[in-house]
């Protein structure tokens, strides 16, 4: 394997893996522009009303499916007990008790407050389907959910901080009562079923790309291994195969 091939392989592998793990900017075609439908939501406003209500940054994220820069949100540092609500409609989304440090640069949670807080839809902005998270009440774009979070759910709800507001415990009594009522029967391990349209193609793509990397390694090995760098295709192949197995396991456990 020559030097240029190695550099190209490394770049493709890193970009591909990063595409699975990180949120993306909204630059490009939005799902609304090409006709995908989202779940019906109780709150609807005109575009002018949303622009008037939201800050420019919040509007870009919530209504135009944008992504704030990593490490830009002060909500990353919030550790006090309380509730994170949608910045568009004040609907409660997450509690601090399910927040964790993911190292991604975006506020991350392993579960919403209940199964009615968010809707999951399919996002094709990177061509590879991902699971997008939207507020179930107003339909605002919040971020994406990935399968590399901590137990008890194994999920990482990677949220845009600008799409949320934080209320400390007791700051809003009505909100606190609503959250208490909605979480009384929850052990914090809320699971929201992901759409098959996102999971199945993603599994197929993982298997296909993993197979390509492993095939590349086998061909290279037959010609002789020159150094550790030649094991890189095998490493990527194993990573994508593991991703496929993890997604299949998550799909099988969705009904639990």
C-alpha cells in the first residue's frame, strides 16, 4: 500500500466514523425541502412568529435544523438539579439526573423525561441515515441520538444547548409538578423506539463498509504487511462490524 493510498484510507475512515458519532451542520438540503414528513405536533406557528419568538441562533437550530458549535453552550456545565425544556415551547425534555459528560462538546443525556417528550425521525443530511431528535410538542430540531451512551439505556441524546432552557429545581413550581407527575412511574431508563427507516439502512451500511475495509486488509495481507499502518483497514472493519452488532442488539431490545 503506497503512502497516498494510506493517507486516503485514513481520511475516509476518520470521516466515516465521525459522521456516525457527531452532529452535523444544517448546511445543504433540509428534510422539509425534499418533502419528508414529521410527526404531527400540538404547537404550530408561522415562520414569522417563530422568528419573532426565538433568538437568531435558536431559530437556526430549532426551525432550520442547524447545529451550534461544539463547546458553545453554557448548558454543558450545568450540574444543578433541574429540568431542561425546549426553547421553543417550554416543554420539559430532560432532567439533570440523566445528563452526563460525553466529551462531544454538546449537552448529552441518556434518556428524556418520558416517552412523550421527544419524537425520533430519520435524518438523511449526511446521506447515511441517522436518528434525529425533535421536540414532541412543537417539532423543533433538538439534535441526534446515538447508541454510544451509558447504561441504563446505552443512548446518547446529543442536544444543541441553544435549543433548550434550564430551570433549576423549584424555580418554576408548575413545571416541577408536571415533571414529577410524568416521571413518577419512570426509573430513568426511558427508551424511545427508533424508526426502522433509520436503523435498518444504517446496519446495512455498517456491514457494507466494514466488509470493504476487511476485504482491503485481506488483500493487503496476502501481499505482505509492511507495518502497523497496514492494520488500519482491519481496525475500521472491526469498528463498523461492532457498530452493526450494537445496532442490531438495540433493535432487538426496543420492545423491552
